[in-house]
């Protein structure tokens, strides 16, 4: 391939952080006067990673990477919430304090001459009781194609976040 695997994995890391893939439902409750945001609005805003690792397995080569990019949740159309990563848009629905990706989501992105297809297997973003911190879990497959060579990788991610803006 013309693009180094580490460069492609960095592009994938951005996509994974923004990924989505699981359940349905909604629980957007009305806010009480002093309780702050409730329901789906608790998720909306920008979240900064405080720790996290994405581990890729590409043909038996295991590569860990650190989660470093902020993620932003916005109110969705066709789902409770939406995240956008480059050309990819991922949707999630909320049940209680957990956003889970809608099933069967995938997207294509380009890094130089490398085409990347990202397919989500599972994704959750779970809020703490105070709604100011969260944990994220994601897994799926990424297929990289360049110059007639195709490589399929799996990934698993776990991360912790702090909310930095509404």
C-alpha cells in the first residue's frame, strides 16, 4: 500500500471515536427547574477524552492507539443523536443514560489513495449519574483497500470522557 498503516490507523481512530451501532428507544424527559439537562439533551455537546485505547487487529498485527479526539453529540434526525466524523454520519438512540448506535451502520472514507470502509458491530456511550462524565465502548471492522491490496482489521475501543461544552 502507498499509505503507511499507522497513518491509516490514525484516520480510523478519528472514525472510531465518532462511531455508532446497537439499540433503539428514547427517553427525552422534561427538565425540572434546578436539575439541569435531562433526557437526550444530557448527551448533546462536546466531550473530551480523559483516557482510552483503540486496539486494531490487522491480519494478526495488533496495534494500540490512544483516544485523543473530542467527540460531539447533536440532536439527530431519524435517531435521537448524531455524531459526524469527516464524511461519516453515525446515529444513536438513547435508553436511560446510554446512547447505543443504530444497527448496521457503515461508511466509506478516503485517506490519500486508500479507501476505508468502516462497519460498526457495537457502540455505546454511557453517562455517569451527574451527566458530566461518560464511558464509551465500540467494536467493528475496517476494510482498507489500496492498489489492489485489501486488508480487513477489527477494532475494539474503550474510553472515558468529560463534558466540556453544551
